[in-house]
C-alpha cells in the first residue's frame, strides 16, 4: 500500500489557547475515533518503517500509546510505554525536557530495553521535538538504538525536526 495521507487533515481539530494562551493544540482524538482514519494512520506509519528491523516500539504517554501499540503489533515488535513520572511501578530511568509551554519529565522501566535492541519511537505530534528527543535519550541511555521516530503530525514551524537531528523522523502530515 502506498499512501497519500492528506485526507487525514480533516480529522485534526485545532483548539486555540490550550493548554495556555498563544498555543494552538492539535487534537487527534477525532482521527482516533474514526475507524478508517485511524486504520489509515497506523497503516501509513507501518509502511514508512517497513523493511526496517524493529525489536520494540516505544509509545509516548498518552496519545502515542494509541498509535504505538498497533504499529508494534503490525511490525511484529514488542511495545514499551514511556510515561509521566510516578506512573510506572518499578525502577525507572528519567529524562527532563522542554516543550513549547514549559518543562516535563518522562520515565521508562530500566529493564524495558536491552543493549543493541532496535527501537522505533511513536507519538501523535512532534512540535518542538523535546518529548521525542527525551524519549530517544532514554532509549539510548539503556543501550538501545533508535531506528526512527514516527508521528502523524509534525508542526514544522516549531523546529522539532532540527532538535531530532541525527534521528530519522517520519511524519504523515506537516503543517
């Protein structure tokens, strides 16, 4: 399947001044709620990484989970969640990062990845790139090799691609 992803735009809702004034939040829940658009998004992400050996797919809390689990299943890979602090019940590695409206932290179980495993990072949107970069750093700190980052939407004007230099970034839509 080769795919045009332009039809996915109609399923992305823009919410101005959320979570704070001046930020336009791109809400993909309408896309997730439409069976055809959701399937298309997952299939296109899988297609972008077809032929790439992937041992595990990392999903970034929370909307990244929605996409990463079916991508992992389709690629025959394991699924690993990266979560906000305090959500994982065992020993964790932690990374603090900046985003367009503040800072945050992410955690991963210390035994979730193994040296030389090939991992794919999946999220819904890449904006400034801070969340994806923090996730890549967590994976690499555990000895894994990041083979790519896949997202539905890249907010090009916020420079996330530049922050992820050195990592393959595949976005279905850019705007």
